[in-house]
C-alpha cells in the first residue's frame, strides 16, 4: 500500500467491534463491521495516516452551553442525563462553533478504543484522541450544504442524532432504540417537534444502512445519504 496516498482514516468503535473509512485523493473505501479480535491483523491499521479520527459510540454524553459549564461540576452535569457508574471517568471537550462544551464518559468500550488509538498512528507518530460519535457528527455539520441538516448514526441499540437549521444547532442527543424501526420513531419525533419537513430534507447516516432501512427512510425523506 502506498502510504503517501493515504490522507485520512475515520474509525468508529462500539462494544460490538469497529469499522473504518479511508479517504485518499482518489477514493473513499469503507470496511465492514469487524470484531475486536481483528485489530492486530487488519493491514490498514499498520499504515500511518495524515489524519486519524476515532469516535466511540457512547450514550453517556451531553452538550452543555459554555455559560453553564464548569470543570468541577462535569460529573454532576453528566449524571443528570446519563446513568453513570462510580468507575466511569468523565471528560469534556469544547465545541466553540456552537458555544458549548461536550461532557462524556468513554468508559463504555474504553479498552477497544484505547487499543485502536495505540495501534493506528498518524504520520507524526502521535496518537489520536477518542471522542464521542455525537462530537464527530457535530463536526460533520459544517460540511453539509443543506439548510435542514439531519445527521445520524445507529449502532448497538442507540440512535445518535444532531439536527441544525443553517448555522443554528437545534438538537444533539442519543436515544435508546432496540431496533431500527424504533430509531426511526425517535428520528421522526425530533423532526416533528422541530417542525421540519422531511419531504424537502436530506437525512445523512454515518453508519451503514441496509437496503430495507434505506428504502424505509426514502418513504419520508427527499434524499438519504451515507457520510
């Protein structure tokens, strides 16, 4: 593999395993969902990249306006919206484009995400940080040219959803959804509450959709895309 041609690898991690997307100047290539025991035998993980992005599917995550955030109260703030265990570590990262701070715990799937972060390195040798999937979805909003920006991921019984109109963030949340039909219910509930019209909107998923899932979404949305 020609290392010079590799520009970016984006890796998604959950309790059930991981997947990745590699972007080069000439192509975008996606893996299937892989089990944890494949980490050290994945050839693409033996290459150094210009950019390495690792996102963790964790519902233990909350976006707080900067004015209401304090480092000392991070755990308290997160515990108001997530069921934290005593051993859960709590971290935070600023989201300046929305005047907010994301508070999260990466304890769910921590071993796997740390192993990947220590295996897949940037060309400068530095390890990538591990951030919540919701944080990376927020980062993708700026790339969307739609006015109604609807970005989602679905994995291991959780829907991760961010919605914006223009530059105004309207929603950033996760929903427990045992199946994709339930995930659709929460998606449409959020759209209805925000008074968005799905018939003129595009929904973008950052996780793979089956043919049936994609067709189900097409019944309501103007367009369905995969990030």
